[in-house]
C-alpha cells in the first residue's frame, strides 16, 4: 500500500507521467472507438469487403513507410522552429512527389490494361491514403516535438471517430466504402489539424498556423508550375544533415513491417487458415496493451530524452524510474497469462478459443519485453542510432523467417513453432531493452539485478500456485 501510494504521488506530481497518462487516455479511447463502430460496420458490409479492405490497407500502409523519406523522424530532433518548418516542407514535398509518381503509374497501368481490373478504384485510392497518412505523421511528430500531447490525443480521437462515421455512411458503396471512408478520414484529419499546429507560447501563438499554410501554398504552386523539384537550399542542407533517416530509418521501418507480416504469410501455407486465425486472435488481443503503452510512453519519452541530451544524469534517473514502473506494470499480467492463458481464453471467448490461449501463454514472455522495451527504444531516435535500428530489424526478420520455415518444414507443428518464434522475439527485444537502457546511461548490472529480483518476487509465487493447483 505504501509503495502504491508513493507511485500515485509521483504520477500526480510529474509532468512527464501526467503527459503519458493524458496521451494514454486519448489513445485508449481512439482504439476503443473502432471496436464500437465494428458492431455497426459488421452489419453493413460483407466479409469479402473486409478482406479486400485489409489487403489494400496493408499495401497503402507499406507505401506510407516511404512517403516522407523518413524525415518525419528528424522533426523530433529539430533544434528550433525554422528548422522544424523547413523539415516539414521537405518531408511533405517528398511525400507529394512520391505519391504523384505512384498515382501516375497506377493510372498508366489501368489505362493500358486490356480489361479494367475490378479493384481499380481501390488501387487508385492507395496513393491518396499513403499521402495523407504520411502527412499526419508529420503533424504528430510536430506535436510531440512541441510537447503538445493533448493535441496529439485529440488528433487520434478525431481520426478514429472520422473513420468510423465515414465508413458507416459509405456502406452504399460496399466494395470501396471501407477503404474510401478511412482515406477520407485521413484527409479530413490532416486538413483540420494542419491549421491547429499553433505553439501556445511566445508573442505569436499562431505562428505555426501561417507557416503551415505558407508551406502548402508554396508546394501547390510548385505542382501548378510542374516544379516540385528542385528543393530549396535550406531543404537540401537539412536533407544532407539528416540523410541517415532515409538511408537507415526507412529501411528499418520497412523490414519491421515485413517482420510483423511474416506470420500471416507463412503460417497459413504451412498450417492452414484455422491455425492462422487462432494465432492472429491471440496476438491481436495481446498486442493492444503493448501498442497503447508503446505509443503513449514512447511519444513522451523520445521528446524528453532529446531535451535531456545534455543532462545525462537526469536522463539516466528518468529512464531507470520508467523501466522500474514498466517492469512492475507488465510482469504480473504477463506472468498470469503465461501460466493460465488457456483457461483465461476459454473463460472469456469460449472453449473453441482454448488453443489460442495456449499460444498466448507462449507469446507472453516475448510480449513482456516488447511492452517494457519498445517505449524505451525510442531513445535510438534521440541518439540518432538509425543504423543500429536497421541492422536490428534485418536480423529480426531473418531469424523469424528461419524459425517459421523450420517450424513448417521440420517441426510440422504450430505449438513448438510459436514457442521458438516467441523465444526469438524474447531474445531480440530483451537485447533492445538493455541496449536502450545503456544508451540512456543506466548501469546494466543494476538493470539485470532489478529484473531478477522483480521476477523472483512475482514469478516464483505464481509458479508455486500453478504447481499447487496442478493446472
């Protein structure tokens, strides 16, 4: 009780943790809204419509990785307002150029196709979704850089609400309504929040508003005169300064995207659609709290880590304190899931999902380290370690592909395959967690000792209880 009271007092008195809690609340609500709209949307669209929507959304999401040339990450490192403005313009211009080229290619493909493919309209929407999604990333990172976390939470809420409403209203176009709705929601969110990028300090609180409008006007004039290139002198200078973002950060995100999609592409051919569904179900629901904490904590932590770059002792203290809270917060639920995952899933979702619960139990050690280390790993951006991030994601992709191939060709059973898959993730994300701690100046000997003590306090009693209950 004393420990809990002390933690609550720290949370109330710390701007850092208040920002995390505020952003977490907004992101949580933004994740809840689609679940509520799903009750309506499931009655408005056929299952086949969802299949096409997910396919083209995945394609557009992959394109959006490249959209800004990686320069959205550089916004988090920008030194002052003029540099942020120039980076914003550089990234938005790159985004527009790439997606105009993509749109031209799609139009040529459709024009010269002997038979117009039935998915033509969906294909045409891909560059629009990719552009607006990438543009919103620029706004998000500007909010993070300016410590406008309430605005960031409102952005996520607005985008989720707009997506649900528009997808529901566009059911009259059953084949394209889902993707059209989410694309229009991205465009509307961009339009609304672009002109809300004000800085609420200084003599000119609407300075960013006019900068953003000026940026759009300049780029639109470039489009009209067919002069998207060349970039301005300032944009070229910053492009060179932050060249490691397109060189390393974009490939890192691309390999991370492929790595996350591997189970979808490899479990089905080896083990069938039923086992893929069971795995996807368990992974989806376990990933929700991980994503919530990663977005809310990571967004606040990366800005704080950048601000404390010249105060290493303060950064080490903050990171050590955050790591301790993350460990205590994640260890209990993931330990319970590891020991009683099958029973929990059977109770919550029915006995037909019991096997998904056993897979969730196998995944829990890996996801514990994702939960703990993913927010801390944003320090790689603050420390400009994009090359390390790229190498990490390449090795993770190769190891996961190797494990899934071995499982499908040699083991021929899903349970040991997922166990090896989880072990691989446990090792990689364990390394990432401790590497992030080291970058923040935290002594690794202390981190190992603390984690061992916490595991002894939490895991051992639950293990004894599991053995005593006999199931």
